[in-house]
C-alpha cells in the first residue's frame, strides 16, 4: 500500500464543528469550574490558582477549536479530562485526580474506536493500523493505572514500554524504517545521555537495565515518528512526530524528578506534556487513517 502524501489541513475530513447546544454545555461546564475555583480561592495558594486558570484556558481553547471543526467532540472531552487530571494532581485533589486520570485515555480509546467504525462504514478500514493505535492506548491506560498505585512502578514501566512498541509498529506502516538518519542519531544520543545521567545520579541497580531499555525504545519511537513525518510531508504526520517528541520530554522530566532531583511542580509538567503527547499522536494518526486511500 502506498502512503498517502496528500497534504492534510487542520480540519478533520469529517468534522462539522461543535453544535451550538454542545458548545453551550461545555461553556457552562467551564463556567461551573470557574465558580468552583473562585469559591475555593481562599484555601488555594497562588500557584494553585494559576494552575486552575491554565486548565480552564486549555478547556476554553479546546471548545473554540471544536466549534471551528478543528477537533472532534470526543477530542474536546479528552482535553477537558486531561486538564482536570493535571490540575487536580498539581493542587493535591487526589480523589478527583484518581477519577480523571484514567478517563482521559478512556475517551481517547472511544474516539479511536468510533473513528475506526466510521472509516469501516466508508470502506476504508485498515484494521491493523487501527488495532495498533488502540493497543498503544490500552497499554498506556494500564500504565496510568499502575503508576497511580504504590509499588507498581515496574508494571507501569512495562505497560508504557509495550505502548511504545505498538506505536513503533504503527508508525512503520507505509514508510521506511528511520527514514531520517539525523533524527535517529539525535534521539538515541539524547536517550543515551539521559541514561548516563540517571546512572551517575544513583539510579538503583535493579532499575538500570529496565530504564535503559525503556529509554532506547521511546527514543526509537520518536525517531520513527520524525522519519515518517519527513517522508510523508503531511500535517498529520508532523503532528504525530510532535507528540512523540513531547512524550520523550515528558518521560525525561519524570525520570529527573524521580531519580535525580525534585522538579518544582513536576507532576503538573509531567501530566500536561503526557496528555499533550497522547493527544497529538491520536489526533494526527486518526486524521491520517481517515484520509488514507488504497
């Protein structure tokens, strides 16, 4: 199958824009969250208030994008759940965080499933690609749940390792392996430098091999995404590549905070970049698969 090289616009091929009732519903939800923020402002720190304002701004921008047809309705729900997950974690609202964290990926999985069904109805169902995307998200969801619980760091690491392997297999379809050699060298070099830094900073001996393998795999995932973007030259492929690079940055912040030194507001930066990475990958891949032609 030859890859589709047709440039893609920012508007998904089947997007019609958020309806007025839906826009009003999401605006009302944002208003309710704003009221809740104002009500709690007396017990929140200034940093916490800024976190909530940033989450509300992200949700409002997503409503505008959905209204214009740039993202789908389920993608809007994913952005809102992601913003709430990151904000509740950063402000210490752990009960709400435990609820919102898995919801964001569950919505992403539903979005992929709906998109796959719609493409199948139009006779453009590439089952292996859709399944690989779904498997990557399911493994990511398993990793999210594992990392929310105490003592499950290794199972979480393995879950995300499997997610990245699924993403690599997905990003290989229709293109060459590591088409951009410069990107491969850069990502592997960055990964090697990160592993060396972690080892020198006292990474536990029993974690050295698992962490090194994980860093190598995510570096290869980013390299494959960048090579794919260079080969396809589409907006969707570049969006996926951006997501892969953000994913690598997110895991780097997590590793530094966990094994090197505390990073101020680390959980906010880790979760914000993590959800941005997943959104970019899902949004770009769904666009590409919808536009694919036999």
